[in-house]
C-alpha cells in the first residue's frame, strides 16, 4: 500500500507600545479562559486544555468595549478570517492595529488595558503559561525569559500560522489532539522567546537525531495501545532528553514530529481495518480512539481526500 505523504504544518511554519502591567498578586488574577468568556460575552466554538500545558480556544465574538483584567497566563491571538480594527488603551498609551491573517496580538500575563473593537472578530487564542516559557528556555539552555512585549495586530505570519493550524488539525482523537497541543504550545513558546520578548532568544541549530535505541523506544510507545502514555513528557523521559531536544531529534530522525508520526500510524491502521475486515466505520473509529464516527470521517478525509466508505469501496 502506498503511504500518504503527510505534511507537518507546525514544523514547516516554524522553519519559516506598552500597556500597563498590574501589580496584583498572581493569586488574584483570573484564568484566561474565564476572563475571555466574561469579556467576550459568549462561549468558544472550540476549546481544549490541560492543567500543565495551557489551552487553545476558537472564538467568534461581536464588538468589544471593556477592560481586560489581569490574567494568569499570556494570551497569544491569531485571526483566521476577516479584517477588524483593534484599539488597546492603558492610561495615556494607545496602540492601534488590525486583526487579519498573518498578524498576532499578545496580552502578557498580569497586564490590563481597555479594548475597543467595533465589529465581529474571528480569533484563535493560545493561553500560554509562564512556566512553559521558562521550561522551554531552560531546556534550550537559553537565558530566563524577559517580559513579553505587548502586541496589537503585529505582523508575524509564523506564529499566526501555527495558531491557525490548531483549528484545522484538532481531530476529535484525545491522544492525537493532546500530543498536537503539547507540541504546538512548545513551538509557539519557542517563537515567542525568539521574537516577542525584550531580550530575544537565539536557539542553537539541530545537532542530530535520536540514538537508535531511543528511536526504537519512542516508536514502540507511539505504537502501543491507547492506555499507554504517549505525551511528550513520557516520550522525552524514555529518551533521557528534555521535551525541547527530544522533539527536535525525533524530527531529525523520522522527518515528522511525534504528532505527525502517530497520525500517519493511525491512518495506516485505519486503512488496514477498512481493507482487510468487515468492521463498521463506527467500530474503526472507536478502535482508533476517535470520539465519534463523524470526527474519524472528517480526519480521514482531510488526510486522504476520501471518506472511509469511499476508500473502502475503491480498495476492495
């Protein structure tokens, strides 16, 4: 069987005025998702998070004229569609930008400002913990991160593209989606450290792939059943590396990120079951960890251009 060639959008993209800060204690700051729900007065179209890795959400909201209060995490925003004026005001400082594809907005943790947005906005938000920035800098043997810069519609197609890939790649598969979010968060953190702090961080080039035994162990874990921990932390620990160095070395060895490799493997499993068994589409979806047949069908079609039923009929 010819294997589909899967692109790894995260890795491909990466290869490619101040508001006031609050003096309030961290304990008094709101969780970013809670503050966004309050300020936007709606619910996200999509949201996924975990306690140690922040969260990703997709919102479509109307006009906004209010003060965003201090939040626990940094908020990084990109805009999939549309064009809209943004105005951020803190004291006598005013920043004006445009929400559009290819730009980012950054609200550093603990900052507060009044926002005036006159119309509809389509936005992807990443809630990035400061601890993630510190970990990535530490693992890369870079200086501790300095304060993030406030950004309002700031041109950065790389970070924008990384964030917008979240809406396209989340597939309704808990294992794949968690691995994707972990890698996306680390890649955005790397980009933020390099481009959006007072003291930009330089990262050393890749120095080689995984040792053969470490690569075998990683692939064994990725191929294992759904009860096995395939988080980046577990994969990196097996290899005796940090998450930062493991992901770089795995990509150097295989040509794919761990998430893209596992997605390729799950696709091959699906194709084998569809071709060689009479299992229903719903059964195949459940066996591979998808939340529903609909989620599996959408993911399969994105990768192959066909529905599972059409692919089965063509290959049998």
